[in-house]
C-alpha cells in the first residue's frame, strides 16, 4: 500500500523554474516542449505546471538528442513515442509471461490431481468407476420384480395417479386409516 506522501519518479513536484534549472533549459523552452507534446507535466490546482523526475529526464534527453545528435523536434517526438510504445510492450510482455507461468502451474496441479485419480482407479480392485453410477434401467427392472413378488402378500400401494395408497389390513386409504386412529 502506498501512502499519500510517498514520492515516485512520476510524482509531479517541481515548478517550472526548478525543472528548468534541473534540465538545463529555459522555462520558455519547457513551455514550448509542453505545447509540442514532447513532455506533459502535471498541473497544480492553480493550473501551474508541475514536473516529475521522469519529466526532467525526458527534457535532458530531448536536449541531448537536439544538440548532440542534431535531430529536429519532430524526430525527437517520434523517438519518444516509440520508446514509450516499447516500454508498454515490454510491460505487457512481462504480464503475459507471468500469466503463462500461472497457467503452467495450474496445468501441473491439474495433471497431478489426474495422476492421483488414475492411480486410485488402477489400485481399486473391481476396475469400476471412482464414483458409482446408478443404472436406472436395471434398478427399475429389479424393483418391478420385487413389486410383483410382494403383490401377493399386500395390496397395491396405489391404484394409479390421484389415488391414495391403502393402509395394510383394513382396505381403506392410508389417510382415512390414520384419521380414525
């Protein structure tokens, strides 16, 4: 967690006169660079420019490219844009590498669980499934066979949909037998 008082390289803290001294440029040059989009300082509540350490470093690089390399401001702007795009691409690439590593770890974990389940299945005597699956067709046929065998001993449980099952013994529906008891 960062506090409100923590300063980073991107924290806009320097007024234009200090930024001009630190970069070795005239304040009017800094204003011109701001208008051209070479550097974009933050703004204070009163709309005054506030430069960060990163802005100062960019201003120094603009001065170096202009004076030592002889590159015009349009070329410098393009160089700075390309450097910014490269930095963003590098950060995105690092994010993707981290995501790939996370996915690899999850895949290895899943493979380990699958291997443990396969070992469990192999070591299990009957060769059956790990989770028993009910065969509804065979259950129905065995239940029907049980019902036919019991039909001679007790009255049917129901005469069909909408009827009450009979209470054993007196032939009345179960609800009637329980009401009188």
